[in-house]
C-alpha cells in the first residue's frame, strides 16, 4: 500500500453480529479533496465495532463486539497495515466502545451487554496486559425493553484532574471515576449522575474548554448540556431536541469542533447530521444535513471534512464543512464499504 495521503481505519460489523464486513479496512484520505480510497481489509477480526489509537505509539485497538467480548490490538505500519499484538477478554458481553487514557498507560472499554467497564494496563509499547479491573453497573431505566439492566455505552477519559466519564444507556446515568495508576483500578468520584428517566444516554462530547459537555439520548432523541465542575460533578444546563425533523430519530455520535463553536450530532432513522451553535447557554440548531443514508452510526471530524459511517447503507459518506459556517455538505460519491461502524483518523 503506497502513495500520498493519510491513512484512516474503518471498523464494521461482521457476520457474528449480522453484518457484512470482514474486519478492519484501511483507506487513503486525500487531505485536499477529502476523498477516501479503500485499500482493503487489513485485519480479519470479528465485529471490530469501535476503534481507538494510542496517543504516542503506532498501536490501534478495537473492541470485538461479541457475547464473550474482546479487546484486540495491532501495530500500525506507515502504509496502514496491521500486525496483531493480541486479544484480551473484556470480562463482559458486547463491548461497544473503548478509549486510551491521555497518558497512554491504560485502556478502558465499555461492555454494553453486561453493563460493565473494563481496565487494561498498557506497556511502554502500547501493548495491553491482563485486565486489572471490571466495574459492574447495576440498576435499570424506564424503558422495559431497552433499559432492563445496565448497558455501558461509552467511556470518556478526562484530562489532568478531570474524571473518566462512563455513559450508561440502561441506567440513565453517567458514572464518574478516577483511575488509580498503581493498581489499575477505577475509584468512584462521588455518586453517579442521573439523567431524566428514559433518556437512554449513548455518547457524550467534551468541549475544549474542559467545562462543558454534551450528552445525546438515544431513546428520547435529545442533547443535554452539562457543566463539569472542578470537583468533577456534572450540572445540567438544559436539554434540546437532537433534530428538527419528524420521524424516528435515534442519535448516535456527537462531537464538538476543535474551535468549540459547533456541535455535530448524527441522527439514525432520518439519516442526518444536525449542527448546533454553542455560543449561547444551550446548543442552538442552525442546520441539518441529509447524509444520503438512514443509519449514520458514527462520524469523524478530520480537518475540514466529516466522514460518516452509515452501517445499514454500506457506505462512508464524505462531507466538507463550510469554512465560515461549519455546515457540512456532501462531496463526491459515497464510498462503498460493508457495514461500517467507526471511522478512525
């Protein structure tokens, strides 16, 4: 795999999860046009539904979203090729998200099916070791079908003294933890923060100012704005609709642009990216863009472009953000890829 451009990796659902992907795909990105050129599957692995990178080492990680969940790691070559470093049990079912702490010393993963958070130490080369902790959430929410038990959906490490936030769809909660680096164990920082009943929190995005964060509700189709205090507590500022459209709206990914000016929310069911202005007290919807599919599960902001993984339309859609407004618009034709679930720059 040679040629100019940047390499991105794309995870997807394989047959084990009812998908059509074979594993992790590499693609070359043209920074000028945003165009993606698929280079083929570089790791055959079951349902790598979410990917993450080490902050300083050329290592890529994936959750294998299986009944017996795994975290897998690969050494990344300059051409995007992946060399396996090993797989490790997450101690739970259907892990759907993972993240590396900013210092590169530990990896955390969210087990959706069993409502737990797993911790793995990383050595100096970024290679995982055996799990050091498994924190199991307990409880349920208002929706008897989707919230019958805890469902950890995202882990968001903080910077410096900020807590690690664990978003749980099943219990309508955001849990706050500190990591004890010596033991590799999570220590609760106060009680969990409860959302309104039936929100079904999925993902959150932190603002670059370190104070604000925005939580999308998968079940009630909302965005809730919070203020993060110095002691790590979360204070709700208000809640707005995740979309201005009618129909079945099921938010998935959420991200703040690097300038902290805009918030982007992907809405499944209606297939849109909603754009919110963040200059006021609450996010204000300024535009909503059709992606050309119906199930935008994830997107990545890379430079002036936005890459949308539409799981059910078997494509990645490239959009360019307007330099002045930040509103994205599709460019080129969709990139055909089987069951994509995550785009990793």
